[in-house]
C-alpha cells in the first residue's frame, strides 16, 4: 500500500499539498524525484524547504552556542557553584556543535558570527541564572572561537 501511494501523482499522494501535511508532501515529492517524474514535483516548495533546512541547521548551531556560552560564563563567574550539571551541559553543547559542524562543514565559517549574535543573550541569561549583575560579565565575548568549542578549555581553571 505504501508503495502504491508513492507511485500516485503528487495530487493524489498529498491532496491538500504542502501546507496541510508536510511529511506526506515530502514523501510524495521524494518518490517523484526517485522516479524521475520531474514535471510533477513541487519545485518552488522544494527549493523553499532546502533553504529552510540550512536556516534550521544554523539556528540549531546558534542555540547550542548560546547554551555553551551561558554555561561557560556561569562556570567562570561562579566557581563555587561548579558542578556536574554545568559540566554535562558544557560537554553536551560542545558535542552537539561538533556533530552539526561534522554534518555541515559549510557552517564552520558561521561560528564566529553566531557567537557575536548569541553572546548578548547568553550574558543576559547568565546574569539571571546566577543573580549577578549583568555588568559583572564582559560586554563582549571573552572567549575565542577555539576556546569555546575545544573540549579541553574550561575558563577560570588552571
């Protein structure tokens, strides 16, 4: 039955199209592409989805960088509260960043820009979570890109 559905024209496989069922639409278009039925594919929406995929990966990378920066700041500026939870968060964020960059090496060049974009938010969150005044944290990111993503770097430790 699944194969029969994939062999149907796009209109039958996904009657309400792109807007109503993204998964059905994607599966139908993938089947049409594999069958080389190019005249039937939804070219405009496929192009849009491919662009959105890149944006989504960039947003995920930024989110992991923000979380990592937040925890690096907390680690450095509240040494008495360091614990395994913060340590796990730092290790986890670094691992997620590494996976994204391994899967999408073209994003490596975006890291410095994303750090600049995400640091102010990480700084605000660090102030809230630590209950320290925001001006206790540097206004610009105090870590290099290499330090941020390096497994061996732990700020404020010898």
